[in-house]
């Protein structure tokens, strides 16, 4: 019997609507199918994030501990197994099996009790992410990966209409500044393999490595587009400049380009909030303000 966490069902309802409800409804049968298909037995309580159900399992054939990840297949999640195969366990969780039709994956089991978000020293946590990003983004993205250039072009097309919906003058100006920064770099989007979502909860400890990345939403682009989650999560307004400087130093990034692409990531988040009818997040606007002011 597979219990579906209420929080996962609520998140799917919020972000995916009818498709999310359908995914939740089929989860028990989907889980049972893959437990049988891959000869797995349950080995602990279910875990979940915003979009996936994760079941600790043991592979019966060789007693390998693993996790079964069941998720709604979309343009973000469909690239995950491609990226994990490319990294092949080097800096990231290892992919053991994959079903392309449903997006279901069998993954190496890491230690969920050793999450980077539990590290008390935020500066050390930022440096862990920076070192992982420097490694993960060092190679080119595989062919047919979704591309930052396309995403950035679409964002700039959406911005004029979105600005009309922002009543607050200061907030509207900050979002417009983010778009202006993206225009300066949109024609040089980069081609590295990006994780896109490397925040502190997406870094876990393991026996074979101190820290490994999980849950990529990969794309091809400039590594600077990967910096914002470590600035935004565990937010501290007075720490924005330190985190930005530390990560650009570790990754060896050009500061002006890194600032532009980080503001581009803020723009992406703001456009999503506007599209979904939610208020802009004050933390995002504060990051934009501080990075914009630092360029003067």
C-alpha cells in the first residue's frame, strides 16, 4: 500500500492543476508497477519534494539499496536522466534505471539525513554548492537539451505584457532592469550542462562522496544562470553580495555576465509569479536591487 503525502498532492494541485491531479491519482498503481517491473521491495517511509514521490527500495536481485523516483513528466524533468547519465555519478546521484515513457527513475540511495540545508554555516554551504557547480557545469550539454538562449528570448518577449501588470512602480522598475540585463547577454547564452535547481535541499551526503547533487532540471547555458538558488534559499539580504562574489570566484565567472544572468533568473521567477497571479516575492526583488546597485 503506497501512501501519497498530502503535501505532494497539494503541490501538484497548485502547480499542475488537472495534470497534477491525474498524476496523484495514478501514483499508487504506478509505484506498484515499477516495484514489480524492477524487482524491488520497499525499504522505508516515502519521501517527497514539490513534484516527485521518492520510495526507499532494495533491489531483490543484488540487495542494492536505491530509491524509486516517480514524477510528472514535463520539459524540466525529461532532461534529468540525460544529465545524470552524462555526469555518471561524478558530483551527482547515480542513475540505475529509467523508464522514458513515464519518467520514472531508479536512483542510487543517498543519505537524506545529511542534507546541505542542515549545515549551520551558510557560507560553507554556499561554497559546497559553488564547488559542485564548478564541476557539474564544466562540460558541454548533450544535444537536444533545452537551451537557455530559447528561454531567455521567450522571457524578453513576455516582459512588456508582464510589466503592465505590476502596479508598484519600484517593483516594475526592478523587473524592467532585470530584462535590460538579459538583453545584454541573450545572444551569448552558453552551452554548458546546467543543473538549474541546485539549492541546499538538493545536495545530500553519501558514503562515496561528502556531497552529491540531486534533482537536476537541466539545460544548456551559461553557468551563471545556476547561481540564484544558493543566494535565494536561506535568504539573508546582507549576505547577497558575499554569496554572489564567492560563487563567481569559485566558478571563475566574469562578474558582469554573472550578474546579468543572475538577474535573468530573477526575471524568470517574477514572470512565473505574474503568470500565476501571485505577488512578486520580496526576496527576489531585494536580490535584484542589491545586484543592480553593485554594478554602479
